[in-house]
C-alpha cells in the first residue's frame, strides 16, 4: 500500500495553543436545571432512533490479505422523538480524545450530546479516524507514539492544577478555574475518567490528517444532509475543512476553543490560514505563498500578536454566508479569547463572531467546559446563538424539522424511552513510566437505562475477539440490535468495550504488544456460512466484497497479544464493574467468553446468570489451561498449578470433535456453583464447542445447559447471529431462557 494511503500517528500535542473563540447569542429559554441523579437526564430521553455507522469504509491490500484501510470514521447518533430544530449537530472531539468527550461528564452527569437531544436536536457524535471506535493498527497507520498520553500532561493542561504552572499571560486566569468536577490531581478519580478516554492522537503528517477529516466529514453530510458542525480543541479545523467542500451542507460552525492561530506554525502549520491543506480563495490561490500576510500587535492583555492577510485580502469563497461562532471559556489556556482568529475570518469575508463565556455570565470554566460542573449553563449561550443565527433561516422551524426528520427516519429503527444514559471506565490503574503516569488496563462501559425497568438485574454485554460493543447495537444500518431489544423489554444494559478495543484505548506501554491486523479472511467464513445456507440469515453475500461485511470489519480491533494478561484484566475489571453496578446477568460472545467465568470466579454472589453465545473454544484447549481460562479458577479440591488437573480424552461423536474433560473424580468449580448458565449455538455457524463446554461445566458441578437454536426451529444463523435478519427471534429465545431462570 502506498504511503499516500497511510496515516501515521504522533503523540498528544500538549503545547496546542490558540483556541478560536466567539461572541454573541440571544434566543431560546435556558436549559432545564438538572434534578436527576448522577448520570441521568432530568427528564426521560425519548428517542426515535439510536444507532451508529462508519463513513470512509474502504478496502486495502497488505501482504497478509485484504483489510479496511484505517481511515474510517465512527459516527454514533441519536434522533429525538420530537425534533425541534431544522439541522442536526455533528460533534467533533479534540486532540487525543474521542466522541465520549461530548457524551458524559467524569462524575456521571449527562454530557452535551444528551443535553442537545433533550433540546430537540438530532445529534451525531464522531470518533475521528484512529480514535475511539475508529480502530488504529500500526501495520496500517504507523507506530504508536513512543510516549502514551500522561495523567500529568492532562492534569496540568485541563484541570485546576494548571494554576500551579507558570502563568503564560500574567493575567492569573487559571486561578479562576472552579468548575472542574473534582481536584484534577494525579490519582484522583475525576482525572482518571478523563484520561481513560485519551488514546487517539495527532498523526505526524497533519496534512494527511486534515485531508482524511475533510473526506470523512463530506461523506457524513452527504449521508445525513445539511448540519451544524461543533468542534473542540485540535478538532477545530474540521468544520472549516468540511465547509470548503460541502458549503451548501454546512449550516453553522461552532468552534469550542479550536486549536491553532491563523497562519500558525508547527505542529499545525496552518499555511492556508486556518487549515494545513488548500482552501478556495477569491481571487484564486495556487500556492499558500501567494497569501501575503502581516503581523498585528497584541489587541488586549493576555492575547499575543497574530497574523492576518495584507489588504486587499482574499476571501474564503466557500465559507461565505455560513454563521461561525468561536467560543472561549474564562479560565482555560485559550483565555481570554482569540481576536486574531476572528479578525482573519472577518477579513476573509466570513460571518463570524466571538463568544466569550465570561461576557455572558458563565464563569470558572477550563478547556473541557463540556464536561464541567456547569456544563448545562455553558451550553445555554451557544444554543441561544444557534437559535438566533441558524434556526432563523427557516420559518416554522419546529414543523419543518419534524417533517424532515420523519421523512428520513429509518423504517427499521425502534423507539426508545430512557431514564438515563452515560458511560464510565473501570480499571483506571495508574502505571508509572519514565515519562510520567499513564492509565493502564481500563475497560469502557456504556450504559442505557429504560424509563420503565421491569427486571431485577441488568445485562452486561461483552463482545467477541476483535470486536467492540457495537456488535450488540446492530450492523450500523439502522436495524436494531440486542441492546435495543433488552431496553425495550425493560432491562438496564451495560455495554462493554474490552481493554484495547473501541473506546478502551490501546497503547503498548499499557497493554504490551498488539496482535496481528485482522484481515477479511478472519471473519468471512462465518458470514459466508450464513449467507450460503438454504435458510440464509446474513443479509449480504458474506465475502470481502459485501458492503455489510466491510462495515462489520470497519470496527475490528486487534487484541493485545498477551492472552493471560487480557484474562487478568477481564477478571479484575469485570469484578470492579459489578462492585459498582451490583448483581447482573453477563452475556458473552465468541473469544470474549472467558470474561463470564473469570468474573463469576471473582464475584460469585454478583453474577446471577451467564449467557454464553458460541463463546471461546474447547475445554483445556488453546488459551484455556485452567479448563476454560488462561488464568486460575478456584477449584475444589484446590489446585495450585493447572498440571494438577488430570484430564481424559473424549472421542469425536457426530459433529462434535474430540475434546478433553477432567479425569474422575472431577474437581468442582467452586465459585460457579448455583449460577444458571446457558451455552447458545446457531444452526449454521459451524461451531462445535457447545456440547464439550456444557459437559465440562456439568462435570465441574455447574448448573449448565445447551440451547441449540435449531431445537427451537431457528435455522440458518451464523456466528454473528446478533446481526442477522432474525436477530429478534434469536434474542427472544435467549430472553425466554433468562426469564425462566430469573422471573421479571
């Protein structure tokens, strides 16, 4: 693959300066005051649709086979039942973060994504390429940064601890930072929750990065239609980049302390004014050297000199008429504002203004204002600005918005009414490195609570091998997944991204070497079996040319190479999760199967049932020295070494290959006694481990049984049955088993 198709990464730029800001704003009634419990909206969240997709899913060839090229962008969206604004909002995160920056606060309060949905906006949250649920692998994207993002860097940059650093502008603004939800000190829970999300980073070739953003953003708007783009920090150029190529689809740009100054130097090198790649000027410009500039002196205390064009200034042709607001908080490193960015935009003919929160009575915020204690208050002047400068473009805004939303609504979508949603990370262990303190081994947990809870225990959904929690959210085509069905049936749901997958960032200093890049041939066999079966359940052809397989493959993360280390993390982090949320049902899939045995071993009184969907391999097989796991389980009589467990061979029979069980008298799995366990097998997956796993569990004294879908008349399913055409039918078979064991 040529270097033009590669993204390479660099460390988080803690020296990112600048921050575009903006004035202005009048309009709607303030957001309702928060009255709910932590993590819950103050009123039910009534959704017409919640789903996800990737844009920019393209295949590439490497010596080992076909892969997705690493430039895809994850988009998660929520559509309110009542849309009250004509244009959706696209939320674009900053530097080393991910879309979670907009979704939930470190102390569990709702983030701006939820608050905007409550205000009647359709909301699309992106994980930029190489961040969060947009997977990154060094074989495609270049080596990981030599240094991981540290707690020390983030503490000194984004929390009140910044006041302990030298004052860069002599105004003492950092001392005004009193809205951070905690202390921000290294070792504090609030800082750990912020840094746990940090893993993506800038790429070393910023021009390639900006090109990818422009392409992905254009594809997103081509898919969803006209939209407002709200950006933060180093993601700031995203809105301008997309407006350049889709001027008629960008209806407003909100820049929350966007990184960089006009004609800035490295690491941004915005030689085209506000971007690193070409913008369309009038008169035309073929090379950025044709843009003649001049230096302007500092316009006010705390603001440095800046650069604008010489007069007569060229105009940014494709940004004309798009309302732009540049927002700055009172106490961040970007304070007091960015008049240089404003001057450049106005000189280039843009409709731009600055909004300094302190001038609107909103005080005490730092750079991560969307996560702070008064995040609702911070959002109010921004919404007023949108109401005044964007919504006014259409009369009868609410009626038009509702009609337009209904016309685009996915017919397969299911409505959800939630009492709460949010996320957190468990296992935010601090690991000391020569360059600072990092977070290691964190696991991402996204939760959704139905407005009417009808079952005593929540469900924890754990994905398989190279996947992430999206496997339970549907295929990204709007068709609902098992999360939706559990919520509809009144279960609280906790959706997991295991360590190094999705929103649980990977770095070799935290998790060791990464496994090989996952090629198409690692999954196409599973899909083709279901697609070619007479009772076919997969929607496409199942091969590498199938766009549905492409979309599935876009979310595949390579796992950490050390399986025993991964099992240790699953055990401890799963236990920590149940300590936090209480008793639960654990449902696992494929290579994520050992998670259930490990957590039940650690917290036997908190695991109320285990649903094993074609999970893991044969007893005492590869990666299962202790029977079903790679690390110790508690046996009775006790076992200090797995070699003490005597085994015997069981001959192949029918479709079941040969396997091993314990020699009699068999030891019992002490901590799994009394937990109802079901092992689910699809009719056409080719998986054969169900009977051996159940036999092993029964021999070890467990309450285990097998659920063969064919015995329920459910035919044609493959290994990824949660994504297939009859996924509701499969879900109902599983739910019937659960509710027989644990009545509502």
